[in-house]
């Protein structure tokens, strides 16, 4: 007869590939003081091989098929198509001169001291409008990279500003997939969840903005501003407008690619074959990012298949007492599920029904449970070096995700405000 405890222990083992990856990539990089010593692809490859070997009760071919099914997940593949198009658009825009023109326009509009605050506000506005952190990063990261080169501000610093602001709307927007997933699983209205959520998000956003305003952009003096080539700003303006109108991010990127090509050809920035060469270079430049995404998807599927997420849910719901303990359990569940899936929407859908049951049993308002699910998932996703948002930002800026993490203020403040919200009693 089998006893439940050994089964739980077996499911805990399913989590060890994730621990191995974090040790190889994050811990090693911190210990040696170099974020490039351990390539993220190598760390994921080692953890993925271990994850495949760890699956029990399956033949090797079946284990490989399980891993491959995770890598071929619809969400993973859609993200890869976005990476391919984003790389092509970024490189085409850079070759055509759109980045330089947009940077010149930004420096005309904003004094260097307020660049970080202005970029953060822009990211918050765009993400709130489009409801997607990835789309916001795609739109603003090339400009942030150009500003870093022009002003001498570190690329990791400005990348972190964009990543932080992108999660503002991902957490709060009515059309964000995390908002929709949280409200549907908790059975509450979008507006009700928005009101509760705003009490958590607004303080974090205001504190972050104040930090950027009062600290400014350290080390940046007067910057020589070039004349703005207005026609070359059009691709980015068009991308932003299309995103704000609600077009799918892939349609937005395709529109941007065609616009940069047309303007580049018209201004003799490149010829037809030169444009094709730039598009190809941009796609190839996303190779490491694509490999990392495939390996992560496969490894995380083996963790799910091995019972890792079930183990976390079981352990965290065993000894709940009182509304605050229940809220803490909901927060911990979605954070840990997010660590294992690297997708905040999937994490919410995974633990959402359990969170609703916990809320009902311990008298937690469903609006509060929806808000906690969304906020803590965005907090975790915002700090994951292997999350799609961080990988996208790092790929477009040609830096390490760990370098970005050192400058992330908004996700940390969001987490602190969310923890504080658990201990604050409100009637509505």
C-alpha cells in the first residue's frame, strides 16, 4: 500500500529542474560577478536534460514527447513568432534611421533629467492602453536602447524602466489577459476588480515615478540633439497608434516592418536586397531568445507533468487559518505557479479555481482574491530572468536579463504594496 507522503516527496522532485536552473544561471552569475559567464541557454539545456531523465514511469521516447509538447505549446510558439517579427522590425527600423530619429524627438521633448520618468510614464500609458507587457516592450525598447547610447545612461537601467512600466497595464488594463483570467476564475466584474486593484497598483506606480523624478538620470549632462528626421519617426508612431487601436501585436509588427521598408527605400537608407539582409539579420539575432523559450517551455511542462505544481498547491492549502492566511496562501500559490510556468496568465488559470474555493471558505472577497492573483502574478513575472518580457527586453537591448533585474523598481514596489494590502482591512 502506498502512503501519501512519499507521493508528495516524489512530486517535490519534479520541481528540482527549476532549482537546478536557478542555481546554474542566477546563483553562478552572482557568485562569479559576471552575468555572461553562464549562458542562459546552457543553464536551461542542462536543467532540461535533467527534467527529462527525472520523469518516471515513461519510456525515454515518451519523456522526450512530453518535453516537446511543452516546447510546442501554442503560447510558446506564438511568442516565438513575435520574437522573429520583433527582431526583424527592430533591425529594419535601426537601419532605416527610425531609432535615431525617435531618440532625437524624445530628447527635444524631454530634458535629460526627466528621461527615466518620461519613459516610465510612456510605458505605463501604452501598457494600460494595449493590455500587454510584451507589446509595450516591443514598442518602446528600441527607443530606450537608442536613448541609452545617446545619453550615456546604462541600457540595463532604461530597459528596467520600460519593463517595470509595461507591467502597470498588464496588471490593470481591462483588456489584459491576466485581468480577464483573474476575474473569470474568481467570478467578479472587471470594474470591481479594477477598483480594488488600483488601491494596490497606484501607490507602487507613484512611488516609482517619484523615485525617477527625484533621482533623475544620474550622470547625464547636456546632450547634443540632432535635427529630427520627422519622416523616419513615422514607423514608431504608427506602431504605437496601431497598438493603441487594439491590433494584435503580430499585425502591429508586420505593419511596422512594411513601413520601415517603404520609408527606407524611399529615403535611400537601403536598397531592396539591403532591406532583406537587415530583416534576416534581425531574425537571426533572436536565435538565442528562441532557443531559450523552447527549452523553458519543455522543461516547465515536465515539471507540470511530474506533479510539481500539484505538490505546491497541496502543501500551501493544508493548514490555512483566517482570511489573512487565506490571502497569503493565494498569493504564494500564484507566485510559485508562475515560477513553474513563466507565464502569469497560465499561472492564474492554474490556481484560480483553488483560489476561489479558498476565498469562499475563509471569507475573502472575490474582488480581493482576483486582485491578489493578478498583482502577485505580475510581481513574479516582472522579476523572472526567464520570463518572456525579460527575455524580450534583454534580446532587443543585447544585454543579460540579470543586468535588467538589478534596476527593477516597480515590480518590487508592487510586491511590497500587495503584501501590505493583505494586512489592511477594507470593507469594500
